[in-house]
């Protein structure tokens, strides 16, 4: 598919080298552009399809000089067949209610994010995120985006406990999971996997072909979960390539 976007509106910049957050003793660089306010949604769609990722009003992709470990990943929703273990994850979370809300930050969401970062990413770059940082992450955008809140069912008719959130971009060909976080104490629920599986279901229900997962980083254990979903597509020089987890983790080309 040929992509069309107004390149004359975009100016691309290259960051200086900085320590890679995923692979030790390596340095990362990124190429990025500011999304135009007038046509940000369509530009974001086109850039995502060629390997960019959105953060607020910036689209970026890795541009490392000696490393190609970061690869865009997406799930083809219509062809996805849930494994036995994935069906169990869905069943364990069948008591949760999903709520689509506007991309407006709340203190309740931020408190959940802080608990998540403190346990799962205490050494990461987001660990010191402040309330204004979170507001900007959620609200500073010109694309079609929203938040999905997952809550326990309430017995008194009010809102249940918030256990997971995901910021989602609605694209022309799918759902892009910008960032998700959840209660790190509820390990048995496998909430990280559940959020992705639930969005595969939602993509199918809305006739959207893909769920975009961002970057898989070969060699990074904390990113390997992305290629455990099968089938999955990775963006290679020749285009999006369909394969199974064992192909990509082993470093072989899918047949």
C-alpha cells in the first residue's frame, strides 16, 4: 500500500546519542517530527504504518547507527486465534468492565500509573513522571485518541476499582496502544496481556484489521512479550512480515 502524507508540512530531526533503555552498553538515536495540528490524525496514521510511534504531538522512530533491534509490531486481528492460555487470561478477567472515556487525565489514573511504575519500571525513564507530565501525555495531541479504563464491577452502582488503563489511538486501519498500565499487585490476572487481547477483540468488533503494539526489541527480555502473540507482523525492510513468535525470537525469517 502506498502511503500519502504531506511531507512538506513535516520537518524531521535527529536526536543526539543517549544510553539505550533496553539493551546495555548501546546507544540510541531517534528521528522525529512534530505532527501538524491541521491533519495530525492522517499524518499519524501514515507514519505509524511505516514504523513511527506517537508520543504527545511527536512521531518518532529509532535511527540507531549500528543497531536494528527495535522493530514495529502489530497483530492482524481478523486472523488471530486465541491460544488456550490466552482464553484463560480472558476468562480470569471476565468480571472486569471496560469504559471508553475521553483523553482527559484524572488523579485516579495517575495514582495507578505511579504504583505501576514503582513496581514494574522503577529504574526507567518514566519513573519520575509528575502530574503535569501525565496530563501532557494524555491530553497534548491532535489525533483521534481515547482511554480505556478497566474496572471491577461495583455492587452499589458506582464506579468499581480502577485496575488497568490504556491510552489508545484510533487509526484508519487499527488500534494503536500508545501506553498501558495496571495494578501490579494483581499478577494472577495477567493484565498486560489481557489489555492486548481485549483490543484484538475490539478491533474485530469494529472491523479494524490491526492492533499496533509499538516496538519489539530483539534481545530485551522485558519486550519479548510482544512476539508471544501469534500470529504477529513485524515491519522489515521489505514490508510487514507475518510470522510466529518462535520465528522472530530465534532470529530466523518466517517461511
